[in-house]
């Protein structure tokens, strides 16, 4: 195109030049705003790290046999993942999610449950491999994995986090072990995290939870969304629902998580009893991507593989069953006591 002096530009070119100028100014303003926002977010992240105390003592030991007086061979359960899976923030073994799940399984199935907890405080998804290797040595019947929160706080690339989670699920499923994954919790509910970082944390958490759901179900596992399970109750009574560090759940918070996970673990083992034959409008069978997005928005939602007319897949991909689970508080999951479900501790410290 030949050079045209500015004074000889036609109306169309003048309008295009003004539009380009406005766009350039807008881009500069957007870039400046992005830089400013980034600075705010970095400052907020640093403040949150200072506010949330670092782990000082390991969670209570909870390995052992629960319900030893029940007949039959023990069912072997392993718990993998991060500090939430380990039960960091409580002081009694009966308050850890592993103990709560083992007790609930033992009572409902009327058989002993041998629990092995391999979860480690601070674990991110790429750190699951050694836990899986240790878990496979005990030949588990079912594995419960809780992971994702540290991937958000450490900004692990979502693709990398999901890939390592899938590797863990496939390794366990390949050994004949059922797998239930509690997906990434909504870190936007954490009090020490303030807007706008809170909004981004919520978005990142839900995106990772949805990606985890799709990948885990494709790999043969089941998921339960933890989401903002503690959000509304935390706002009403933060001292009860969160531990002293205001980041990890309290004993009541862990009881709610265990109450959400237990029905799915029972179902994976073939011991679940569904209430009623019908599903609500918010439940039912739909495409896996759609089910994953729905679950990420609603805590306590189970997603598992399904079939429609004998087929695993439809036009939008794999079919998935979406089921909402109710929350019943601490009483929904029985805690170990002096009766038949009192654990016999063994194994690792």
C-alpha cells in the first residue's frame, strides 16, 4: 500500500485510525490495571501466608483396625492426599476423616475395617506417587483421595495436577482398588483470603475441581465435590467450623466432609443403599463435562460413570451420574467409641 499523507486520508481511514488509537489507549490502561491488580494480589497472597500459620505438629495417628469385634476379614481402606486427608487441625484420632470414614464403614457393613493413612501435610498432586506406591503394598479395597488445595496455593499448573491425580487413580484401579476422590475445596471460603484474591481463589478452585472430576471418572473413579461445604456455616459460626489456624476444618468440619464422602465410598464397595428410585431435577444422567461443572458449583455432589441405552458415551462425551448427597452434621458419621467399632491401633506412627 502506497504512503498517503495524513491530510489526504479518507473518512473511513480516519475512523479506523481513531479506533486504533482508542484501542491502544485502552490496551495501555488495561495493562496498567493488570499490573496494579497483580501487585495487589501478590501483596494479599503474602499477607495470607503470614496470617495462616504453618504446620507445627503432625495430625493424630489413626491407622488401625476399626470394628475388630465384627465378624469376617477386614476391609482395607487407604487415605491419600494432603493435610485435609491427614486430618490436620484436630487433636484426637477419632476426629480425623480417616477414622470417621473407617468407623462409618465398619458399622454400616458390619465388618472390621483396617485403615492406613498415607496422606502427608503439604502434599500437592505431583506428590501422590509415593503415597500410591505405599498404598498398593497393603492391597487396598478402596482408596479415598483428598487433594487440590495446595495445588491452588502453590499455583501448580492445572494440567500437571490433574495428570498426576489420574496416574494415581489408574494405578489404584489397575490393582482392583475402588477410588473415591474428594475434589478441590473452594479456597474462596477461607477467611484470611480477602477480595480480589478470594474471587480468583474461588474461580481457580472450581476450575480445578471440574477438571479433576472429568479426569477421575474417565480413569474409573468416582468424585465427591467438597466445594464451599463449610462456607455458609463458617460465616455463621467460624469458631466451630474451622480449626485454630482458620484454614483447616475443625472436628465438626471434618465430620461434614466425611458425611459427604461416606455414601459414595459405600456405593463404590457395593454396600450403598440408594433412597428411592427417582432422582431430583438437579440430579440424573448427563454428559461428564456438564456434570463436572454442576458438581463444582454444589458441594456434596457425587459424579460417577453411567450408561444410557447400554452405551458409555453420547454426543457430548462420556455419560455421568450426578447425585446430591445431604449433610447431617457430626451425627451423620459415628465416631469411634468403646463399643465394637473401637479401633485397634497398629502400623505407622
